[in-house]
C-alpha cells in the first residue's frame, strides 16, 4: 500500500460528501493515517461516532483542525465565511486547505483573504452527488468514475495541488483543473440552470388548479418526470449555490429565457422553420452527448 | 380468443405508433381480422410490406379506407387536414374514425367538420413513445402499462367509444377519458413545456463559446443530461404539436417564465426565504411522484 497522503485529515462537515470521503479513507488506508470529523450539530457528531467512519470526532472546529496537515471543508458554501473565521487562526503551518463546494469563485472570495501564508489553498469540486444528505447518505463509491474539478488560485503550490489531485484519484475520480470563473460559468449551465428550471417547473405545476395538478402527477411519465428527478435536492445547499454563483446563474437564466421566448414567439406566429431549427439543435446536442457516451 | 374488434382496420401512417398498433394486432389476432396500412412515401410502404406487419399495403388513402369499419390516423397532427380531405368521402357508413395524435383540440377542429354523420369520431392519445420514428421503430409492447387518453366529442356513440377503449386495453394500456381542452392543458404542462424547455436549453448551450460548449458535453452528468433526454424527439412531430396546441403551450410557457424570473429576481436580491420556498416546492412535487410510484 502507498504511504497515506495525509497524516491527519480533518473534515469540516460530514454529510453526504464529507462522510463519503471518510468512508473511502477508511476503506483504502492510503488517504490519511487519521481522519478527524467535525459537524455543526451534536446529533451528527453522535451519528458519526456510531458509524465509526472517523478516527476522531471533534465538536469544536478550532480544535478539529489543530495539527492537521489536510483540512477539507464539506459544508454548504454559505457557511464557509463563519467556518473559516473559526478555523483560520488554528490551521497548522504547511497545511493544505481544500473543499468540495459546488461554487468556486465564492470560495476564493471567502477563504483566500483569511488563509495564512503558510497554508496552501486548493479548492476542489467533485461532480458527484445524490439527492440525499447527512452522514448516513454517504458511501465509498460515490466518486468512482466521476470528474473532480480543481480550481487552484494563481500561484498555488504545485505540490499541494498534486496532493489534492491524488486524493481524488484515490477516491476513483478523474481530475481536471480550471480557473474558478470558468468552473462557475460551466457549472451554471450544466447544473445550476437545470436545477433552477426543475425547481421552477415543479412550482409552476404546484400552482395549477387542484384537478390539473393531480393530472400532472398521474401523467408525469410524458416528460415532466425527467425534469423533477433533480428537484429533490437539498434546500440549504441549493440556496447557497444560487446565492454564491449569482452572476453566472443569472446570465445563463437570461440567455435561456430569451431563447425560450423566441421559441414561444415562433409558436405564436406559426414560424415553422424557426421551430424546426430549434428542435434540430436540441437533437444535435443530444447526439453529441451520445457520441461521447455521456447520454 | 375473443372476436376481433374490427373486420378491417385501416392505419393511415405506419411510423412508430402506427406500426406498433399493427404489430399488436398481428400478435394478438383479436384486434382486427385484417389490417390495411397506408403511408406517404413509397419507401415506407415498401418497408411495411417487407416487415409483413399488415395484411394489405395501399398507397392511396382513399382506397385504403374503403370498406374499413375502423380507421386510425397515425400521422403528425399537422397532416390531419389534408389526409381527412382525401379520405372523408370514402369512409364506410358505421366506420369508427380514431387517431393517436398528441394534441386533441386540433383533431376536433380538423376532423369533426368533415366527418360524415354515419361515421363516429373517437380521438385517442396513447401516452407512449420513444425518440425514434418510422416503421422499424415500432414494437408490440410499446403501449403496455401506459395510459391512453380518449377525448370523444360531446354526444359520441358509447358503443364506438367502447370499441376504441377496448382496442387500447388489448394493446395493454390503461384507458382514461377527458375532454379535448383538458387533455391539451394537461399535456402542455406534463409534456409539451418540458420538451420546449429541453429543446431550448440545448440551443442555449449550443450558442455558447466553443470552449464552454465542449465543457457542457463533458460535464453533462451534473444535471444537463437529464434535460436533453427528451430533446432527441422527431422534428416534424414536435413542430406540429407546438403549432397545434399553441394556446395551452404559450400559457404554460408564460407561467413558467414568470416563475423562473421571480426566482431569478430573488437570487439577484439575495432573498433566501423565497429561494428556499421554491426549492421546497420542487421537493414536494417530487415526493408526490414518488408516493404515486411515478418517479
Ligand atoms: N450533494 C451533492 O450532490 C454535492 C455534490 C458536490 C458538491 N457538494 C458540496 O458539498 C458540500 C456539502 O454537501 P453535502 O451534500 O455533503 O451536504 P450535507 O449532506 O447536508 O452535509 C453538510 C454537512 O455540513 C455540516 N455543516 C453545516 N453547516 C456547518 C457549520 N456552520 N459548521 C460545521 N459544519 C456545518 C453539517 O453538519 P450538521 O449535520 O451537524 O448540520 C453536515 O455535516 C456543499 O458545499 C455542496 O455544495 C454537494
Ligand atoms: N412518437 C411518440 O412519442 C408519440 C407518442 C404518442 C402519440 N404520437 C402521435 O402519433 C402520430 C404519429 O407519430 P409517430 O411517432 O408514429 O410518427 P412517425 O414514426 O414519424 O410516423 C409518421 C407516419 O405518418 C406518415 N405520414 C406523414 N404524413 C402523411 C400524410 N400526409 N399522409 C399519409 N401518411 C403520412 C408517415 O409516412 P412516411 O414514412 O411515408 O412519410 C409515417 O408512416 C403523431 O400524430 C404523434 O403526435 C407520437
């Protein structure tokens, strides 16, 4: 077995993502010699103890990070600022600070100003998840075969970046690197806008007269169902994502709304050629996915 | 074996839906004593002959319907008016005229004025399909366990309605009845709006700079993919659906757009409570589907 990447790896937050990392570390042994877990509520701390997925469970974040050579924030991105305020003074020199948050510009905004010069910040975003949350939802295979995007700030230490990259490779992921702004734009269109649309169409259906709403549930298989699959996601996490990737999400929403209205206008005025062109583009993108075996 | 429901059943259009009906009829024997198939192009007629899924293949729609006690239009809804003009004078007295079109108000508009008083019109819409089309795409199990919605006009002969209902039950479907306007409103939200959104978001992605578009295809698993699943559907069929359910589609699009913009506004102004409420409603509808085993 390879040497563990970290002597003491501290996970702040042990929900779906944090507890999955803990489970991989436990199963493999070559990620960390010891895993320390911290969460907000006594219930979660207790549950993590019962599950036995961490070597130490520590209620105080400042104590949890003490002596750790690796710290990964696994909390909703809206909690980064207060969490960082609590842990920053206690981070060990030489420590690599990483995270798993779904927005990355906000991570630089919230963490970089408070990061001690002796600490290396290497943000990461595993593109893996389910609609469940909490320490019981995690599993060691979650990251297998999924992409993990690193967004190291300019001038990041290549050794620290490689340590986090290797952590994710050992979790089974394919590692990619890009800058935070590109990440946020790409995720806005591939993930955040689809979720925004899914939440919205569910709300639109929910507002319909009782009778029609019943019918929507009954005949959902006709297309609606596919749109709601991602609408079961966690409230806090998605609120934080929308608020912390505000600009890119609003830009993609504006583009999408314009395009939807242009199609609506063509329907209103019976412009068959325009409608056909839009449908044909949908098919083209779909074919692109199938060719890349992403469909 | 039960007596066949029809002596001579004529299918106008033998693509995905028409050829699936032909295959069920062939497999069961109790739907029609003889199936006559008509299509637009010589290539399709020839293919149907090769497949051996109809007893007779007839290039002329007027001759195809002659002597048939059942006729089902299985063509895109935009072709109903010219097809009906060609067949109406040749429909046999006592014949039941049905269809499988995805919009139903347009069917009454296009067929009812030309329907002879001796012919019973019983429109139907099987909620079953794939993204493939043509006579090779059909299969006998397509309608198994799926809903089929009948929209008989006021005063329709109950015996004729029951014959079409029984045809669909023998195809394996659960039969429901509603008026055409309700059908069109329900389908607008469960099917037509989701397709409109899917075509649109693919177009929005297609318009992005080359680099971002590549990334969209690469990271599609993050949500985008689910939205494109239904975007591979047939161009002619969907153009006709949008144009023939114009009012209901535009109304649902307007409601949805308003709701999406309200959520966008809340994101812009950081209104966490509003955002949480919208996400929670998405989860609620999703739970409704899961409880009904529709998810
Ligand atoms: N779920 C996904 O699909 C997914 C995918 C990729 C990335 N992510 C990102 O991963 C992160 C965690 O998501 P998740 O799905 O694992 O969430 P989760 O299952 O809800 O877990 C969140 C964890 O964060 C803890 N926490 C919340 N606020 C905290 C605070 N102020 N101090 C300390 N701990 C706190 C929670 O503790 P308590 O239980 O005690 O409240 C819980 O352990 C988020 O940033 C999210 O954007 C999620
Ligand atoms: N696909 C679905 O998911 C689905 C689901 C439920 C209902 N529907 C409805 O079912 C109907 C047929 O759809 P489909 O998927 O079976 O389409 P399809 O596979 O494209 O087949 C259409 C058939 O109609 C024929 N046709 C077209 N115009 C014609 C004309 N003017 N005269 C005679 N035949 C003509 C075509 O003949 P050629 O091949 O010779 O051109 C072809 O045989 C549509 O009204 C659609 O709304 C479809």
